[in-house]
C-alpha cells in the first residue's frame, strides 16, 4: 500500500481508499483489560468478547456511521479500522483497497480524530500551524501557511483565527469550533481517509449539524472515505449518512441506509411511531434485529 506523494493542495486526482472488515472479532486479552473495560463502561461483556464476526465496508465519497448504545464496541471497531489496535490482537481481517492493512502505513495516510485534545493557550491559527509544520514534510513545509489559511476558510474558523482555544477555566472558542479545530489538526496534510470518534459529542443540535455537513461536503466533493461513531444523532444528521452500521453486543445488526433500516424494522413487525428517531427506536428493539452470526 503506497502513500500518496502529491502535495496536500494538489489539483490532480488522488488515490481513494476502500476499507473492508471481514469477520473481525476482538476479545479482551487479560484480566487487567477486562477490569479496565468494566470501569470504563460499567458493564461486562460475554466471555470478554467486545466484537464478534463484524463485517462492513467504508467507501470513498461516503460517510459510514457506526452507531450503538454506549459500551457496545463502536469505538473499539473504529480503532481497529484506524489501525490503532495491533492486528495480532484481532481475529479476522481488515482490507484496504482489497489488500491486508499495513497498520503503520495506513496511520500515515489517514486521520484519526478522537475527542478534543487541544492546547488551551494557543490560538486557533497557531494550533493549525503547529500541526502543519509538524506533519508536512520536505518541500511541502513551504505550503504550511497557505494550507492553514485555506483550512480556516474551509472550516469556517476565520473569525476566531486569533482567539485562544481556552478551557473550562478560561474563556475561548465554542464547543463546535473546538471540534472543527480538532478535525483541522488532522486535515492539514489532506488525508484521503478520516476516522472520527463521536464528532458531535457535547454539541448543541445546530453545531452538531454544522460539523456533519462539513464532513459530508468533504466526502462528496473531495472523495474522502469517512468513518465516524455516533450515539444519539438528530434526524437531520442521520439523513446525511450514506451508511449506518448498527451494533449490539458487538455484532452487526444492520449496515445500509437509514431507509433500509426503517424497512428492516417494519419487516420485523414494528410500527415506528411518528416523529420518532428511527435509529433510537432501533436501539430499543434490537432483539428483533438480531441475526444468527455463529
């Protein structure tokens, strides 16, 4: 799997990446792991198994949202797809463009965005510039300033470019703006793949929608492959996802569009109440969607 060699602002065609998980399972390997997982999620797993025979596919130009109630494996699956968990600890296979994933190589060409971890005393522009100068190599170092100005405009952050990030004890930018800065930190080298852990967590509905609209634009206009985890999205956000991967107890209950999920629920005999979020309703009736994966 070769790394892209073009400059981040190159106008030429760029390599696109399709990520496919084939019967991926992940089991806690030690008592310490299991204790940590229990402390984190306040619940136990069946025989320490977090993921069981998960198969899915994320495609270029689309957003795949991994959805499930808390503590049911969605972040673990995202970490596996991002190459953050060693393949030696995972059964099954993760393929990138139909080739076995080289985790080290894949981490260099993709952006993995967790919850906001930013320096509160830096301004928005300084944060992005720091990342650009750290990540852009060789002759691309000269493009760092231009890339940051480009990103500030793309992310809608020009008006807060000189404002400090801030934290709970010091006033700074808003929560939605922090999420966009976090995304920008990994966008400086224009990765073709983005993997994001709960990009709407802690945001109000308007800010959450803005962030997902931004990601949708990147997928559609730039051909990026975007995978994210989501917990309780509003209906307007749900409509922006090309695929929803619904997990329960570490198993896949559904992969496909929101419309197909609704059809699956109706086929199982459920009548979805009017003005009820289809995904949240699916969480409530997951027993009816369970398939035999053994």
